[in-house]
């Protein structure tokens, strides 16, 4: 059994599950009970083995992927599917009514991560401290899963959209490309893109509900966006992915020079404002 921790103020209610990657499992606007966190209703909220296939066991939520996405080889061994932090049990370091600090112990990579959630009126701020002891290329990215309802719009200062995989997706490079920023529930579309953004902020609008995301543009200086409008595994979900690297596969990141490498000590963050 997993035990969620609830943070709350007059504006927001948030649920975090330390045993499941310390992920955000609910983020509710208290004025209308709108929940900004997508969850896979087909799966139970339960502990997942670290060697499990990620896509088949994706329960949803807001989490992080580190130190890889696709399985990669490091000097210390092979990284797990979608990394080692999403299935890891994070340790509670400190908590209060409107804040929670978690950290990791005994990661296979030898890394140490800390994250602190804090509520400020209608804002959620998440701060990270990351210590990487190995000398390899690594990836750290946010993986914020948001449900697609009706009248959904993704608004930002976007320029170019490049498919992550030419063999995956049916929106970009077609006559339905406008659906990528205006997703429609159960349209049977899906795709995954690297986005050139002129800003480190974006908005998600769902009817009268608005989420503004702001993230660190020094360390998380690339933006990826995955989405399924019912077309991939019947999910209706956006996944917003500010990332440390410009490419999913390390071999591609090496070619383009869009990567980060250890050892390093990093501070980074994201912040969402809910209205």
C-alpha cells in the first residue's frame, strides 16, 4: 500500500506519493475542483518494480525522468527504462501543511536528488538539487502529465516542431498539424515533438481553467511535448517535458551537441500557477 501526503492552502490541494517517485498525483484548483494531473484509470496506484516496462506500467502523475529516457549504457551499468527515479521510493526529509521535501537514497547511478514542493497561494513551486558523480552524458527532464478535456489549447512562443521519431505519430507533417496545439479528446491522434520555444513559459487552457508553467531555462533549456488524443493506448494526455538535453537518444544528442554531462551539482526548478 502506498501512502500519499497532502499539501493544502486556501487555493490549491496537492497529493504526493513518496513511494512512487515522489510524484504529484493530484493538483486541484479548490475553487472548482479541477484536477490538472492525468492518471491512468486502467491501473491501480501501486508500487512498480524498477525493472518494469515504463509504458505498460505508466500510472500517470507529475514526475521526473533521470538519468535517461530510452535505455542507455553508462560507465556504471545500464540505465533502467525511463530512468531510475520514477519507480524509486523517495525519502521524506521534512514536511508541513504547505511544503514537502523529499530525497533519494541508494540509486544505482550513485546520484543524489532532492526536491521540495511548496505552495504559495495559487502557485506550486518545485525546486531540485541534483548531485551527479559519474562522468557520462545524462538526461534530466520533467514529465508533467495533464489530462486532455474539451477546448484544450497549448499557448506559447513556439517556433519549430521536430518529430522525435519519424515512425511515431500522426499529427505533425500532416494536414492535421494544427491539432498539435489544439488537441481534441478522442480524435485518435498522437505525436511527440521537440519544440523551439522563445520563452521558458507556456499556458495550458482547458475551458475556463488555465495553467501557467514557468521553468528554469538555463539547465532545462529544451522543451519536448508528448501527446495522445486517444490515439496511443487510448490515453487522452499531454506530457510537458522541459529537458536538460535536446534529443532523446544520447547518440543523437552527441551529434547535435545538445547534452549535459557529469559530474555536476545542479539546482533547477519549475513553477505552475493555477487560475
